[in-house]
């Protein structure tokens, strides 16, 4: 199978490596010639995965046409802010009817759309060939061959299973899921909660606060997800709670590290500069607030984080406001009528 991976950041490189290990014919594309030359000649990517040795069969190029030539599967793994441009550039270069995947955990910053909805703008007749790769999957561990489980979410079983078969190995287990919207939302929105957990750790608030933020954060993710047509079961799976756990608890997580720096007193600009790579949770927070407002959904954690990121609110004050909110039931609205009836 000929596969084009567009984006040679950490996750793009790790996916390309996994595919090459599975004997796919893989070409990875990047704009930076230093990265592609290093992958091509030395089989390393010191910019993003400095400790990993990549398969010798993995090819790399800065020429998009070369990368896409006769590709049967195209996987977009670029920052969400660059996705629209890369989709526009790649569309006229595609041949045949390749499967169009993405592994981008974010929203289009211009329209607020998911990456699949963005793809649909440019490929309105290719919906059955879309697939989302999601789940708890730090690139640093995948490229080392550590056991990892992910999800291939697609509108058709055939597409989901095609990607499942491409990626499955002794160290990478792939599940399929028909809930494309849920898989995308889980992957994008958990970054917001990871920022919040990082802030709490930076403030020294301990494990209780971390557990509370993750649990109530998952509630917020499911709340807006249900409004947007996702399945609540997806948020209980790998692309929901699974991705949330790994992103909120690992130093590999850019969002967690950024939040921790904020909690330690750094400005957003200073924190982003220190992390040095795309931090999807910042834009995701902005989009989530817009979605919550337009759909009448309460997202108090996202709102508090927005105040910290964009309005200069001190992190400690934001946490105090969260803790001082009016009392509520834990169980969500969908079950409250049943609980009230049983209490009465």
C-alpha cells in the first residue's frame, strides 16, 4: 500500500514509522528541507523525535506532488492552523480515489470546524473515504514500539477497517468506530482539560484537584459532544477518556506542559515559546467557548481557562471561582428527571 503522510512533526513521523515497519510504501512530506534530508539520509528526525531511529525504507520529501504520487492513502498530520492550506495545496495533486485520513486533534481556527468538516469542503464526494486516527498515542512511545491502542473512526466500515489493517501490529492495536464526530471532538477538547490540569499542577494543588478536573472535564466534553451529534459511548472509549488520561498525566503532553508553566507564573507567550511546538488546546479553548455559547451548553472549566489564556485572569483566581460556583447535582441533565422521581 502506498501511503503519503503530510507533516513530519512528532506524530506524523511516528505514524509514518509505524506504517513503514508494517511494510507500507511510505513517503513523508514536510516543508523543512533539513528535516526531510535528515529522515532520508540518516533515518532520524532530531527536531521532533531526537531519540528515535526510523526505518530505512521511509522516504521523505519537500515536494508535495512527489509525496502524493499514486498514493492510496493520504494522512494529514499537520497543526490545525495549517490544515486548510495543506488540503488546498494537495487537492489538485491527488490521483484516483485515495482514503483521506487525518490525525489532527484540533479545530480550524477560521471557521471552528472539525478537520473532517474541513476536508468535506474540498472533497464533498469523498465522505465515505474519510477516516480519523485518534486515541491515547504519544508519538515518543509509538516510535519506540511501546504498546499503544488507537481508534480508526470512519463513516464506512470498509474505510475504518482498511486503516485498521494498515496500522495493526504487535505493538499497535487499532479499534474501529463509526462515530467520526465523537472521535474528533474527544481528541480536540481533551487538550483544554490538559491545560487546566497542568495549571493545577503548576499551582501545586495535588492529585485531588487533578482528578476533579479530569472527571468534570470529561463531563464538559460529553455535554458539548452530545449537542453536536456524537455518541456518549465514544467519550467513554479510547478517543475520549483514554486520550484525556494520557494527555493530562504525561510530560510528553504539550498542553499539560504549557498549563504547568502557566500555573508557575509564566505568561502564555512565554509558555508557548518554551514548549516550542503547536499547543492545540489554546485554539481549542477559543472554539469551545464559541460552540458552547451557540449551543447553550455550560462549560465552566473551559470558560475559566479562557479567562486565564485570553483575559489575563490569574490562574489561582480562576480556580477559586470554579470552586465557588453554585451547588449542582453531579448527574447530567439527561438523568436528573429519573433521580428526582426516585428521591420524591
